[in-house]
C-alpha cells in the first residue's frame, strides 16, 4: 500500500515539475523584463553590411563605447545583403527589448525608396530611432589612369567619351550612389547612358576602381582614404562644406565649381518599433555619452568622420527630411531599379 502511495506521489511531483517548467517558459519574457536593463544578456548590434566598410567601422567604434557606458557586452553582427534591407528586416522582426539594435548609414532612408516593391517594412514607422552619432563627407576619386586632375577635367573627359567611362557605387541607395547621381544630374551627364556599376560593398568596388575596370567613385573617407594616400586612387574633390584636415590639398565640390553641392553619409542607431520608453531613455543617454566622449571623437576624426549626436526625437525629424531629399535626387536623376 505504501508503495502505491509512493508511486502516486512521485507521478504527482513529476507532473508539478512539468507544469512549473512550462510556466517558466511561458513567463520567460515577463521574467526578462523584470531584470534591470541591460543586465539580462549581451546586446547585439546588427550591421546590415559586410565587415570592413564605413558602416561597420563606425558601428564597432560605437559598440566599444556603449559596452563601457552600459556595463554590458555589446556584439556587432554583420548581416549583409540587398543594400542593407536583409539585416534591417531581421531587426523589424526582433523583440523590442533593447537587446537587438540596428546600426546603419543614410542608406537606411534611401534604399527603401529604390526597392519599393520589395520592401516589406517602413523605414521610419517600424524602427525606434535612438540617436545619430556621426556624419562624414565623401571622397570623389578616380583611377589614376583617367586623364582628370579636377572635377571639371572629369566632366569634360566623360562628356567627350561617354561610352568609355563608368562610375561605381558600393550599393544602391548608399551616400556614394546618390552623390554620384546628383553630380551627374547637375552637370548634364545623367542622360548620356553612362553606367553606374553596382557592387556589394566598398571593398570590391574599390578593388575594381583601382584595377581600372570602373573609373570614378564617391565613397567615405574610412574606406577610400588609404588608397588615395598610397597613390592607388586620385582624389579630385571632397563633398563636405569645408576641406578635411585629412586631405587639406583636395578642394570641396563647391570650390571645384559646383556651388550648391554638399553631401554627407550619416550614421545612427535604432531599435525595433515599440521599444519601452525606459529602455529607450537608457540607450539614448548611453549613446549620447558615448558619442561625446573624447576618445570616440578622436577615433572618428582619424577615420574621416565628425561625431554628431542627435537625440531620438531630433534624429527622427532628420530622417524624415533626408528621406524627402533623397526622393528628390532619385526623381531628378531618374534612378530606377530594374
């Protein structure tokens, strides 16, 4: 009799344990939410581009500072593809708990305008902007074999032989792509049938530019400057309002004759939509401290960027304005994705 009771009690205990385990699984999100942010687990920053480019470089610099500010491990995870859309879509599907973040450049606002039929998310409504952290001018460079030492030289050479030359971009919707498109429209090259070659990332684009397969490119300082300094590329202009101390002898586009031309790549960090306000405030504050730290500023300056912080609300307004600007460029240049 005792044996029967003992077996029954054992079965009852096992059942209770199973129910408790199931309840633990069901209530795991609530339990995670009760742990003070960000102590529950490491933070992952999704970078929707390949390692080694400008976006990846700025993201990793910020991740180091955020890890110090938040006292938590911050890991950068590269998920490249489709001009950043694959990585962006993965963040939209993530839980808005502050442990999956997203870092990108201005291409975040531009690419959806070009891939409208393929994009299944809203670049503004489906993300929580945390803050903008940096911006940087672009280097306008050519292969040394191109007979052009100035922007005016390049315009004349390409107009004289439009079938001989091509431009290159590291991705549709990138700052370099829109910068080149605006340039071509402004100087009368947009209707000459001159190709803009699309590459998946700055590294292969620069490799072919150096090799002479393509001829001219606008690209951030981080990836292009080493090649300019080594002589593998010739810088004919830079797109900021003022000359960079990294290339003091290279004129701005305005100085080169395009008085209204000024173009930047900007960089920011987001989370999925509906991020809880306390988590947003914690991340926004940490991002501000990180971006204003002297070590962060000096490291970005060495890479050709300016540390420029905008809080969540201001960053959201900035994105809306930049999106409208990019749509104007796309319409003016007649850019279409086939």
